[in-house]
DNA sequence: CGCGAGCTTGACGTTGTTCAACTAGAGTGG
DNA sequence: CCACTCTAGTTGAACAACGTCAAGCTCGCG
C-alpha cells in the first residue's frame, strides 16, 4: 500500500453523499468519531484499492470514478462486476470475513474516502438501523455478480457481450455513447471469453450498425436490437 | 404455498442450534418473542421453500436436510448452490430486497423452522451484534455462488464436475461415498452444462476408476486424481 | 404388461479457443 | 529523425470442446 497518492488531512465531508446519509442515522458524537476516522485518497487508472487475500482493514466510499471487482486466478483473471460512484466498497468483505475474496481496482481516476474499520465497527454495533442500511448497500454488488453468473451460464458470447454493453451504458457510464476505459482483454474477462471473441463480436455489431466503435469510443446505435441479441443469446 | 405439510404448534427449540446461538445474544424477553414467531415445518424432496420473485416474509432455519438454491430462467434452470443443515436460509433475500432473487427447494426431506420477519425484524434492530452474526451467515452462501461463478468461467466441464463432486463430498454429504439425490440433469444445472456431458464425464471417471457410480450411489475412489482434474480443468 | 422418467451412448454440427500473421500507435534510444 | 520495441487491436483459419439430436436402455409404477 505504499504508493497510494493522497491527502491524509481531515476534511469536511460536506458534499459527501455517504456523510449526509450517515447523519440521518448517527448521533452528533458518533458522526464526529466517524469523521476522525475518514481520510481521502485519489487513485489513478489501474491502481489497486483492495487486494485479493489481503486483510480488510478499511471500508471505502467511492465518491467519483469507476472500479472493477476482479478475481485473480493462477493464470486467468475474471471481472466479477464493474460499478461507478457513488458506491460503498469493501462492505461485502467487511461483513463477511477478514480477508478480501477479490481485488478492487480503479478504472480511470477515482476519489475515495477510506474509513478505518476499528472505530467504525464500534459505531456500527451501537446503531443497528445504520448497519442494516450499509448491509443492503453491500449486497447490491452480489446481485450483479449473480446476474453475471446467470448470464454466463445461460447465454452464448454474443448475448453476454450485448448484456455487458447494455450494463455499461445503463449502470456505469449512464449514456448511449461513452469512452471505454477497458481494454478488449478486460471486456473478455468480464464476459468470460477470449479477447478475439470480443473483437469478432464487436466487428459484427459494427457491420450490422448496432454499435459503432472508434478506438476506445463506443456508441450504441440500435439499443433495441442489442436487447434482442441479449435475449436470444 | 398451500401444500406445505407441517406442524404449526409452538415447540421448544431446546436442541435447535440456532436457538442456542440466539440465546447468547438476546435477552430473555426477546428470546421469548422469537420463540412465539417460530413454527416448525417438514419439506419433502422437490418441495419449494422459497419461490423466486415471491415476497420474502420469513427467514428459514434448515435444521436437517439438503437444499438447492436455483435461479429459474424462461427455459433453463441454474443451480447456484447446494447446502446442507445447519444453515440459515433466506437471510440474503431478507437483508437485501423485498423479493426473492432465487428459489430454494428441498433435496430429500428437510426439517425447517420458519421465523416470521415482522416481529423478528424488530428484535434485530435492537440487537446489532446479533444482526452482525446473522449477516455473516447470510453471506456464506454468496461466497459459494461466487466460487461457482469463477469455476464456471475458468474451467472446462471436467474440471467443474470434479469441483462439484469434491464440494458435495466435503461440504454437503461429508463422506467419500454418498447417495446422490440429484438427477443428472440437476448436476448439469449446477455445472452449467448439458446432462449428456455430465453422463459422459461420469463414464470416463468410472473407466479411469476415479469414481464409482451405481445408479444413485456415488463413491470417490481416487480423491487426489479428482483434485488434479479440478486443478487442470 | 405397458408406459414414462431418467439414464446412457454415439454421431454430428456449432461454438468458441487457440494460434499465427499483420497493423497501428506510443515510447525509447542512438 | 528514424529504427526498434512493446502493447493493443484485428483478422482468418484450424482445431477442440461442447450442445443437440436420435436411439435404445432400465427401472418403477399404475
């Protein structure tokens, strides 16, 4: 964790969504304790936020940016999920076990608030409703993983890639046209197929005018057709 | 939910593992309230305990038996996980959303205690440490789902089936030799492949004396070889 | 006995992976 | 400023893995 750039000063989380939500549940005193245990960090593209197998000592609030959850195998890599701000990261590990089940790393630049778990755990134990709220957030990521799992099991490559493009458009970039920060290989790791397969599928989708790719830029031209491919896959 | 056989009388959970654990966290009064909201049920092979898409009104304690978590698609079916008693079922849905993300059904006969969520939710909110314990349990099932997902993405059919046999042996039946209550089709739904593929793989494993199948009975003869197949897959 | 469900086997076609060759752009050093 | 190298992307072809289909089998049950 040495090369983490960041400003470790205490900061006022006045615009921070998480802080606002927390203030609904916590007392003045707990809120102050919480603030003492938060520090802000910036991560650049590719940097690891949580490392698979590492001890989970923090919970991370993704305030801006996009991250990927990836499971690292001997030789292969699998992207479980990709999410954009605002999200609570690391909660799944926190509520479960001491060691991270997977890594989380930045795609593009990310602003993150790190909360030390020691003190935070104490606050949590005193505030059951607050814990419930956090837990629900932590579970959201599992839902997307399970939906990905189902997509992988039941669909062919075309269907899965269509799924991924729709997911990225609707839930990550929130636009029909976006600048992909993922390599073809990473998309393949998300779809659970080879990178050549992603490229072939992109080529066909380009020919059929369903999408348009220009280098890293990707536009969805015919969303309904893409949805049909997703369904038929 | 009409044809649920069961005895709805209040019962004394004196041997019930869950009750014992709960007594470590809860006050006499809460424990009494909890007991009032529990009723015992018996489920037979194939019966549905929780139905995908249904409202989650209960949390279920699996006291004896084996259950499968399965996601139902238009035409296909996918088994996310198979677990044996003692386990807490439905917590994942409970702590997440109002509607069940997947179905849970009995494999063989199951003894289950159903807890009504209305009153139970109130007890939870007053007992943060207790809630944390329940969370941890609820998360266990997600870990197995994610590990299955990874197995599906990174391994070939042989490796996945080897994984499943090892999993069933170690975590479900707790024996090298067991009476399979799953059909070949269900194993295929767990492995995310066709039933013929399961049969072919079983045949080869039989030829190579890695396992022995006699109808529904299955014995693992050479565990280390099976582990090797799992690794190479 | 006859029927149906689950199981088994082998053949065949499709899908997807792997491999190899090529292109384009970015960074490096003489 | 050009050659070199490295990485990402692209394409097509060969091969292996897997799903689908068809046919026959076994067993339990009405």
